[in-house]
C-alpha cells in the first residue's frame, strides 16, 4: 500500500469515527473554541441546513446573540432549538451599543454576532464592534460558513483569483456610473480582477446596463437565490444580461460579477467610437466624463474631442 493510500484510509477511518460519535460528543453540543469574547458566526444564506455544527454550539453557549434583525434570526434559532437571549445590533445603533457590549465582554462574557444571512461584516454591521473589541484586547474569533459572494464566484465561470468584493453599487445612476468609471480608470492603470457586487432586484437591469456602457460588453454572471429552491446562475455578456433582466424581472438575493478587463490598446479611433456611442444618449459633458473614466485619459482632452464630434 502506498503512502497516499494509507493517508486516504486513515482519513476515511477518522471521518467514519466522527460520524459514529454519540450526539453528546458531537461538535454541535461541544463548547465553542473560546470560552469568552466575541465570536462571529456565519449563518445560512437561504438553506437553514447550512448552519455548521460549530455554529450551533457557539450560539447555544453564548450569553447573548447580537443580531442584525432579531425577527429574522429567530427563525434560524427556533429551527435549531436555540434559546439564547438576543439583542439587535445594526447600522443605526451599533455605535451606541458598543460600550455596554464591550463591558460585558471585558467581564468575561461570550457574545455571538450574526447577520441576517452569511458571514458577519461582509456588507453587514459589526465592523465597529469588532474594531472596538480588538482595541480593548478582547478575544475575537469566528465560525466560518456561508458567503454569497464567494459561492457566486465559484459558480460564475469567471477567473476566481484575484477577485474584489465591492458591496452594493451606489443606488442612484450618477453615483453608480461615477463609481464604475473610477474602477474602469483603475483597470486602465493595470487592475485586473473579477469584481463582485450585491444588488437589489429592482435595480439589476439598470446596473447591468450602466456596467456595459462603462466597462464594455465583457463576460459577467448573475447569481440569484443561492442555496434556495430557485437557485439560478445566469452567465453571459453584460449587454445580454442587461437585456434579459430588462424584460424578466428578477427576484430574491442577487450577486453580480464581471470578469477582468481584456488587454486592449486605446487610440484616437477607439476614443472617437466610445464618444460617438456615449453621445447618442448623453450630453457632451456626461459623455466626456464617461469616456474619460473608462479610458483613463484626461477629461479635458476627451471633452475637447467630444465637442468636435458633436
């Protein structure tokens, strides 16, 4: 038997032993790996079965569970029969709650932090509390688990590394396009990465159209309702996806990804083409701003060319 076969056999035996262990010895009933401090617990993004056994243990042993929304978390806690006390911690009250939470942590309490779904702090509250706990010398740990951005990345068919998670795009068109133009300028300077956002269903089609205009019609993917019954990952170009969701209104939780920028050479003819397309739907000023952001060229230079073409 080779060393590799022995390793496989040993791993299989260890897995079997773990599965056969009595419930009292399982990870779901064992105390968490820290006796006191702040523990971040990742929760399911749709399927309640995705809460890990260690996550259940941490939530059961904690003195308090801080929730983004206690009503949402009550469904998960009820499913697992977890009776730990809960309290809200969200973007509107986080700063005000930190002193009292920190006092309990410094007195030796074990407090868990969860968001409505997924990994805490990733587009969710908790960052200020974590920073305060670290600065106060309080132990901070985590139980890993579901993460919509990473799951969407693995299913997208786009290059998995490097990647950049950017939260939600600005909700208004002007801010959204400005943010995309800044990223496009960074790409012109050498940034090459798969970019990931969350987006609200009612803004998805508009956001995809803005992306197609700023980033070009490159490969992209939309992941919807991950881990749920109607899970969908639609892959295509930004233009095709924008056209699809303009007539097929999406529902549910959405993660949006676009692939890295292709290598390209920008010359005067390319700039003129970009400006002509932008001028079809925008003023000279707005068209120049979009093309300048997309190409990394000086805005004054692009504006002068836009005036000439108009």
